[in-house]
C-alpha cells in the first residue's frame, strides 16, 4: 500500500511539473533587450509588439513608453508616438530625451499650437514641477524635513547665539523646501492618477458646439493634438479644451487618454 501511495505521489508531482512546463512554454515572455534588438534591426512592428507585451505583463515605466513612441514614430504614426511620449513625460517630466522626442514629434503634426499667455507664477510652477519626477520630489521632501528637524534641534539646544541664528535661518529654508517638494510630489501624483488629457487619434475631427452631430461646426483639429477633457459624463461625446482656450465637443472614439 505504501508503495502505491509513493507511486501516486511521484506521478502527481510529474504531472504538475509537466503542466507548469507546458503553461510556461505556451506563453512567450519578451525582454527589453529583445525589443531593443528588434528596434535596432529596423523591425519596428515586432519591437512595438514586444514593448506592448512587456508593458502589459511587467508594468510601465518612462523608458518603455519612450521606446514605444520611438518605434511608432519610425512608422510615421505620429499620433501614437505623441501618445506614448506624453505618457512617458507624465511619469518622468525631468527626462530630457523624452522632452526632446515629444517636441520632435509635435513638429510633424498639422496643427500649430498657440497657447494662451500664463501668469509668471504658473510658468515658474510648471518649470519647477518638471525638474524631478514624483519619486524625486518625494525624497527631497523627506530629506528637507529631516534637515529642518535637525537644525531646529541645534537652534533649541545650542548655547552659541551665532549657531542658533544660522540654524534657525536654514531650518526655515529647508522647511519651505520640504513644503514645496511635497506640493510638487502630490501634484505629479494627482496628474498620474487623474488623467484628464488626451491625444486626438483620428486624421481630422470637427469640433461641435453641442454634443451632437447636428451641432454647429466650430473648428477642425487633427491627429496628434493634445486636448484637455472638461466633461466626460456623456457616453458618446466629450467636451474638450485646447491650449489656446477654445472649447467644444468631439466624439469620444476619436481620442485616447494619456
């Protein structure tokens, strides 16, 4: 009887191992190196498939999105390239390569953007926000807050007036830096979680005054144009706003969320 149970146990283990082997063998797992190799060899369609598979199964990161955008740009799919560049920029606005490639792709679009003038403080905030990614600003916030506490300790317990004055001044500076860094980090995190921008994917779209095909034609926008979503409560139509402040309604199926 013991021999029978032992034999059954061995068979069960072998069957389980064989099932796992078959399952792993049936699922093709690509590496970034394989996708990069396909891209370098000029097989951009294969590279795109590999990058998309890696993103779906292994998670996203700015470099993968940028590489995917590069491959689409090589195939002259400008709108798709901009979409993935924008997604990469959303995750890491501090990467100069992402910014350069995004601007390069934008030069290939039909629409020429004329953004409205913004207040100096808004321009400064956006530029400062793009210095680091969300993790970078988070680390700066923590480090600055710790330094604030250390310097406050020197201020409270030092008997020398000079050290107390210097400690107080620098603790105030690092406290402000920690607050600003926290604001930048939470702003970037909010942008990542609450995505309210999209890229127009159709060759051309007529923007309407109302959410209806019978609405008045306002203007035409083309593929690759970035829009802000104002109202997505309707099933088939979305209210958008352009960088120049113009607003209107477009079908939901002409765009893809960044």
